[in-house]
């Protein structure tokens, strides 16, 4: 085993503290990564504060990890010492079920091993649950280590490992491309990446936000149109307009109003997780053969595709780099929607 410095929460109401954690010994197919940057995702907050239940403590969040390879096991063939690499939301899966064989490991029928807070054996992670990227080092099996192409800084690449792939996957699956009208609900950590990627894919992009406060940013990221949904006239003006709507927010929206914005055979994809069930009127679905769906990150192959795409198009997250002792304050600012658009921890400060 090896030791790494990390920032952890001892309980759901605790503050982050610097601790020493143990990483497993390097196995034949393992990669030891020196972490340079770790993004802060809202799901980190939900998990660390046990808002979704089942949290294990000490909790070291972080699944938007960028760094360099420090050492490799003797059987590793995909990565070399010094390579620029990343780790996203998963660190393993069964590898043999139907979905894994389709390179959709995020839907592993036996349950993917998530980067933090997944129950595992002591051999996989001392302590019995995975510990994430708010740390100086991590050990990951080579098949779940992504290459970060040259031309994109590690700091802006880190959030792509969750925010980037979470929006890229549905945009690719539902065919965002020239001639398609794509709407993005919300302009936060996920939303701003959805705008950038959908625009780079060639779609006609519209932002649907509660207000116009981020309109200039939206246009700069590639949106051709920007509407404030607080103006109810917008829902009449845009009825039956979009081929695809990507909902990036977790608020309890008037879902039927948004569904009516879809054209024939249009789809609204839910990425955020609202607290209340969605009460969809069947006639809204039937009236234009509309679909309501969901999506969850992407497989490893698609995540690599996304990284390559972003590097080729000069796409990175809009970030605010913080030191490790600022994590608690950053959590409060994320909850208050006071960040444009993603906090990234400089792990050299741990």
C-alpha cells in the first residue's frame, strides 16, 4: 500500500479536514496517478452530506480527476509514466455483462464501481469503500484511465470527466448535428458544457434559463438563442420547436410545459435529479410522438471520444481554481449557484 494526502469529511455535518489515506498496492494492471486537479461536482456535495443516503466515512469525494501517471503495473499496456490522464465517475465494472460488452460500463448490470463511496473489498481500497480525487494520488485499473490529449490544460479538462461526458453522451446518442434544434435547460456546470459541445457538433443551440443574467456567456459559448423562462410567452413562442432538449437542472420544473416545446419525435433528456417525481401528461407525449428519457454519464470509450473531441475543438470547462482549504466555502457557493461554472481544486495545496 501507499499513503496519500487527502481532504475528507468525517460525517455529514463535518467540515473538510486534511487526512492521510491508504491506496492499494499497485497490481499488474493498475496505474498510480499523481492528481493535479479535481473538479467539484454537485453530486460530491449530495454524497458527502449524505443527502442521498448510504455515505461511507471518512468520505473523500472527487470524480473529475486530471493528472499524470506516476507508476504502472507490469502488465499495463495503455499508459506510460508521465502520460497526461484522467479518471471520471467509474473505476471498474464487471466487464462481462451485456452492457459492459457494449462499452456502456456506466450501466453495468452488476453495478459499476464508482470513484468514491462504492463498497469494495479491503484489497481494492483499504477501509472498504472507494475514496476519490480530493487527494494527491489514486490507483485505478488501466481500463478506466483516460488519456487527456495535448492542447487542453489539465485544469479545464478535469470537469470534462463528469460534466463533459454527462452532456456529450445524450447529445451524441440523440444525434445533435447540423440541422437539429437543441435546447439546453440551465446554464450551470452541466449546462455551459452542453452549449459548447452541442454548438461544436453543429446544432442550432438555444438556452432556456430562468433569467437573462448569463445571456452573454451563453452566446460566447455558442448558443444562437437565449430565452428567460420566467417569461411565460416563451413557452407559446417556442411550442413544437426543438428536436432535443437537454435538462441539466435538478429543480422541479413544469415538465409538461417543456415537453410541449418538442417537435414531432422530439426527446427531452433528464440529467438533473429533481426531488419530486415527474408528472407527465400522456396526451403531451402522444400529441407529437414525444419522448421523455434520461441519461447517465458515458462509457469509457465514449468518454475518451469526448476528450478527443473537446481537444480538437478547443473546448474546456469554465473554471475557478481553488485551494484545498477553500472546499467548504466552495460547497456553499455551489449550493447558492455562485460559480461560473465549475470549481477545480489545485491538489498541490493539499
